[in-house]
């Protein structure tokens, strides 16, 4: 194996990789229709990275120039002892930001401990404010629990909180303005996401139900004036501002406004597969490295460096001559 000769990650197209989305579990207390099947089978424990292995991999990435790690799942807050992992990752030198994506169901209990552990920002999934519709989309009747958690989190001292809404035509697109008004009430950001075609679903036709970011933007502008902002985060959101509010309204548009040319992200599944693209299946097995060569940090880092040359130029959602990505989002990491 060649020795590590760089302290940053550059892929074959010159893109600097500075953002790792790290899944800590494939398990979740919801069964969202666009994320997993109702009868999902979860991974056995021996196939899941331990907290120590996750911390080791996180350290390797921070030493290779990754500035931001986002903890995802499944639902990361159902992973036992998640606070201790957050504390270890937040303390890594060179890491600018540790964040988390959550469905909000556990935030009444965990918001304040997460903030104390070093989580700087939260993304909270919220697709509906209607209890019956929320139950239909998540297959769980927990809207009140989630809303309480969001309000607790809003008071917990995080640097920023953002709601994430997957918009599905005919299912929740008529709630867009209500969700913006809810975000304005709590003074938290909100991003609207075009559904990504991961896994096979039976509840709707994804191409027919696609609600583009332009459609959502036009709907919001019937109530609120939006002005495009040059603000950037490490993620793919394009942001807009309103004159009468401090919040940002974001749009994540993998279909209508492809952002692959500036992609700075990679994903680690809880099985230890390093996914080089959300819309492709090519990956590198880091679990095999950390288990076969425990303590060999240089080998792990060189494996990560070499993997960057496998990162594709772009995803291929909905191209008929490309294979369907069959893994669900809970297996990918949100």
C-alpha cells in the first residue's frame, strides 16, 4: 500500500471533499413512505459499525481535511449512547462543525444533551402539520411529539435549526405555505427537497408525483416575497430570504437544478460502506479495513484517499439506461 501523501481529499474531477454524512444506524421509529418499506428488515448487530469504529473513521476523515460531519440514520437518536459519539467527534481537531439530521421524535429528551455534546446545528424532518397526513407519510401517529421536540430544540441554544420537507405532489404540496409560516413563527430555517428515487415504493409514482423546487418557489411567492441569497452552507441548499423575517428558505433540487458539479459530499453507511454518490451504487468497504487492520490509521486514510478516484461526475436519477438504485434512504444515510 502506498503511503499517505496528502492531508485533503480531491476527487478525479478536482472537487475538494470536505463534508461527510455519517450514518450511525439503519433503524428508525418512523416508516416514511419515501425512505423505507413498512416491513423493513434491519441489519444484525455484527454488520453495524461500533461507536468506536465510527469515531475512528470520523477521526481519519478530519485528518484528511473534512470540515463538517453530519450524523444521520435511520434515526440517529435511537442509537444507544449516541451522545458519547457526538462528544468524541465534536472534539476532533480540524473539524469545524458537527451536525445532525433527525425526525424530531426524540428531541424533547435529547435536544439539550446534544447541544452540550457539541452538535452545532440540527436538521429536523417535517413533511406535514396535519396529524392524519403526517401519520400517512410517516406511518406513525407522532406529530404532536415531533412538534414538542422542535419547540424544545428551538430553545436549546443551537447555532441554527432547519426543517427539511420532502414535497410530494398530491400528498403535501398544498402545505408549503403553512410550513413556511410555522418556520417563521419559531424563527428557524426550512428547506424543501425534491424526492430522490431511492428504493422501490408502492405508495406513489415518483416521476408523476415530483414537485419541483420551481413549483414550490412559485407557491411560496404567492404569500411571501423571496429574494435569492448568495449564502452557502456545506450542503446543496440554494437559499432565499424574506424582508420581514430572519429565516432562510432553501431548496434542494437533485432533479431540476442538478448540483453535482459542486458536490463536496460523501456518505458512510452504518455498514461501513463509503458511498461516493447518492445516486450511484459504487462504494468502498471501510468496515473491512478497520476490522482487518485495527489501529492502522494510515492504511484507513490511504483507502479513503484512493476511493476519491471512484467518485462519479454526477448522479443518473431517472435515466433509463442506468441501473435503478434499490437501496432505501435509511440504508444510505439521510
